[in-house]
C-alpha cells in the first residue's frame, strides 16, 4: 500500500512539473527608453523590473494570463499550454506623449534568436 502511494505521489509530482509553461520575457537593447526599466506585472502581481537588454523567465499554469506595465495601459493577454515554451518581447514604443511599454508574443524561432542576442550582449 505504501509503495502504491509513493508511486502515485511520484507520478503526480512529475505531471505537475510537466503542466507548467515556460514564458521567456526579454527586452532587446534599444536607445528609446534605454534608461527606464519596465515594471512588469503578470496577472496583477509584480514579477520583474526589466532593464534595457534584460530578460527573465516565468513558469505559468496552463490557461489565460495577462502581462502589463504598472504605469501604462499596455497589456498582452495570451493563453499558454502546459509543457510549452513562449517568448514575449517587451519594448518601448514612441508616442505623442513619450514612449510607452509594449508587449508582443513572438514566434519561437524569433524569440530564441532575440534571446540569444540579449544573452550574448551581457
């Protein structure tokens, strides 16, 4: 009985890890807004302050999530599937009242290339 319980616990633990999605959020080096950090919230909770040329990784449960900046109305709603990897580019976009943060979901190939540029410049 104890062996069966241990096997179920191991199987359940492994399946929980497999259900998380990996979300890589990065910011390419650019002149506009280079001195400003983007304060990023995921589902209303602050998760990072992203500097110019920086990145971070989130593990998210499957389902819909929202990334926002604390100051700007810019947001990105996206849905993730467990076990998959996603890439989100954060950048400053010029505007009439000055630059504002913007988020965009990128294709995995593009995201990996961009992330390699970010990590190579460190």
